[in-house]
C-alpha cells in the first residue's frame, strides 16, 4: 500500500476529512489555492518525499476537524488512530521548555507569549540546542500548547491548540510569512477567545 493510500484509508477517511488529499482530484482543482512566491502564482512543487513531508492539501474546515480530533481523540472511532494521535503528542525530547512529539511541538500551559513566539523563530529552529531524551516518553499532557508551523514555497500555515481549554486555531496563507508573525497572530486571537 502506498503512503497516499495508507493516509487516505487509515487517517483521512476515518476522520471524515473529505477535502484533504495528497493528490488533488481533477474535479477539485478549481478549489486548489494558489500560493505566491516572488509575486508569481505557484502550487506545491513535487520533490523527494514530497507526499510524506509537505504533500497534504486540505481545506480550513478539514484542518479544523483535524485539530478537534487531536484535542480530543475520544470521539475518533478507530482505536489505532486514537493511539496514533496520543503517540504523536507524547513527549520524546525536551529542548529548553519545549517538548518534541512526532511532528508536534508542545509547551506546558499556561505560558507566556514571548516563549512561544521567540521559540518559533528560524534562528532557534536551526540552532544547535541541547536536547534531553524523555525516557520513557511522557504521555500527552492536556495542559499544553500544541503546535506546528508549515511552509513550502508560496504557502504558510500554523496550527495551535490547547486541549485542556478545547481551544485551537488553523491559519492558512497563500504566502509564506515568518513563523513568529504567524505564532503571534494565533496567540493574540486565542488569547481573546479565552
């Protein structure tokens, strides 16, 4: 089974993400957003491991469903998918105040805006920082700011949620913006919703 087939059958269909794909179907191309790089419209470029690394295309509604499933997987009917969500938010490594899961980064909640905004800067992300293994891995913590930035040429995204508060945000942009700008915008919006 290919990666695309596995994702579709084991994740997208069970979560009822009907507008999320690795390969956008021909009849959905009209709704496939264009990103902008250097002022020119672009779609995601194919490349080595593109499907696995950055190949998911989704609607904001499906992304909101994804966040809801990750905030509270008890509503997910597939037990193996529930376990996968829990494992992804488990804490495997600690770098300063940040914990690394499988794709997700988590910080203990509550926290100060500066720690999340400054920690998202590419200078921090690309710096050689000491990492401490969490052994055995710690299970997901509901009192966490769970987040993930994403970018490809022409697109930028940010997802953040606090399971304990049942509060989350999805930000999709057709232009790549610096991570701290995205994180600060999300922080300000979620702060107003509390």
